[in-house]
């Protein structure tokens, strides 16, 4: 009961933060400011969704990763037009401190695809989570059918954040890009 009450308060706090960001957007007209605030809001929403997926267990708090990924993809899908997101997930659980980086990597990768890969006609993103890869590892793959990465932005924070989050959970990132799209793969251990 205490956990449910705490989750409710945390959810209210996230909603307060997201409302504050929305209020700040109204104060500024510049599209660049709106994009930056939207980007911050999407990261906060990814964290909020992970907390929504918390499940009490005797050994601690865990997140059903498949439910979290589906909820996160649904939230991303609602933010954009003309982009479809297909999701295939094995049923895996992670502690919240390991699930959050996975969700943030997914969010960052999908938002990069939405911002850079697709033209006016939109496109498709495929998200796959597979357990049992290697010895005690899982693999999250995010693929788009966009134009590929033409000029990587070496000064951008997105790829640095993705790499840092992967290292945080002992995982590795691999990215392939070409004229038919970009695929980003996170391989990570299920146990710390």
C-alpha cells in the first residue's frame, strides 16, 4: 500500500514537471525553444512511464520491460503524425534502475528517427526486444526505414547520451545506417 501511495505521488510530480514545461512553451514563440522543451518533456515522460510499470516483488521493485516498451512506443506514436511504430517484445523484467536507461535509449533513438530520418511522407519504426541473447543478455533493436544518417552530428547530445546510458547498464551500442534506414542495437546484461 505504501508503494502504491509513493507511486501515485511520483506520478503527480512528473505531471507537475510536464505541466511546467508546457507553460514555459507558451512563454516563447521560437520553434527551436519549443523543440528543446519537447525533447526534455519526452525524456521525462519516458521516466514517468517506467515508474507506471513498477511492480512490487519480494526482492525489490522491477519493471515488466515489454509493457514499458509498449507504453513508451504508444506515447511516442501519439506525439507524431505519419510515423508507425511496430513493437515485438519478449516478456522480460528488469529492476527500475536498469529499465530506465533502456527506455531512455529507446526514446532517444526513436526521436532521432522521427526528427532526422523521415520526410513529409513519414515512415516506420520497428522496435524489437529479445531475451536469451548470448549468456544472460537481451537485445533491443530500433530500426527505421528512413534516409539513413547523412551527416552525423558529432556535437549532438543524443548519441552521447545513448552511449553513456548503455555503459551505465554494462551494455553496448551498435549502429548501422544506409540509404534504406538506420538500425540501432543495444545489447545488455539482464542482471547487474
